[in-house]
C-alpha cells in the first residue's frame, strides 16, 4: 500500500491576478513543508500542475523539506479555466436572468473599486455569480468553446492514473480544489457535478490523501490542515 497526498495550492492573489500566491499563501506552503519534515514524511515522487500558483506552492513546500524528490509537471492537474467560463457564460446568464444580471453588475463594480485590494470580500469569497456560472458550465446549459465538465473530469482521471501507476512509495501532487474534489468523488463513486461540493469546502494548502492498492484507490483523509494551527492561517480563497 502507498499513499497519494493531494495538496491544494496556497492562498492565491486577487481576482485580477489569481494565478499567483499571496504572501499568506507562501507562508501556508512553507508551514506544510516544515510539517512534513517534522513528521518524517518522505515522498518517492512529486507532481504538480503547470499553473503558477500550483508550482509556487510546490516550490515552497519542497524547499522547507529536508528531502524532496524531482518534480514532474503534469498539466492534467490544472484547474479548469474559470475566467473562460465566466467570459462565455456570464453574458448568456445575464441576458435571460435579471437577478443574475444585477448581481454580476454589482460584482463588476466591486472589482473596479477594489482592484488590488488584497483582503476585499470580492476577492476572497465565492459569491452567487460564481456558483451560477459554474453550475451552468457543469450542466452544459450553453455552448462553450473551452473544456466541458465531462472532458475536465476525464483529464483529472487520467492524471490520477499516471500518478499511481508503476510506483513504490508515497507521492505528492500539488493541484487545485476542483481536481481534488473530482478525485475524492471518484473514490466515493460519485459521477456527477456533486464533486464541486467537495471542492468548495477545501482550505488553501490543505492535505487530502488517497490510499493506493492494486486496482483499488480509496479516500483516506480529506481537507486536513494540521500545519495551520491558527485561525488566521486558514483560508478558502
């Protein structure tokens, strides 16, 4: 038996520069690396998506450990393109739903007023517009030129298979919330958009683990943060 550690990236930047770690996000990742070292946890292999926030989290964690294996970059672990989904879905939702349109306009105003304001709620909370846009994408409510939810799920399934095949010892993956939600859902035999409910509760820089045996992958732990022992260190976005 071996264990696959799935790590969500640390706190990211503001909405206009989300694919970067905040100062707090870097601290969260360093604390995780120190925790692994203190616990004597070693990895036979390490993987990361290619997004900047995922790679930066991996670098901070690995630098804080006494022993770090070579890093394999795998774009299969990348998060879905929320900006692209918003760009195509939001105008369609606004055209047919006045409530959404009003909320979206309020969100755009808040973004304009709080550009670069790190702790502004618009940057740190998953709001109703986010939920409605992502739901429309998952349900395939409108045509979309990018990756569909079904294609995204298959991509994550393939990345997971690559990470667990022909390997001895524990491994670590640095990724994002939705890929971890999809992996957890797969082990629980949940094959629909409810994986997003699992993704929505993940702390930044949290650890979820999968127990890997031949022909059997099971959820072993989910969304743990033993390295973040102060409330101010625990963030969702």
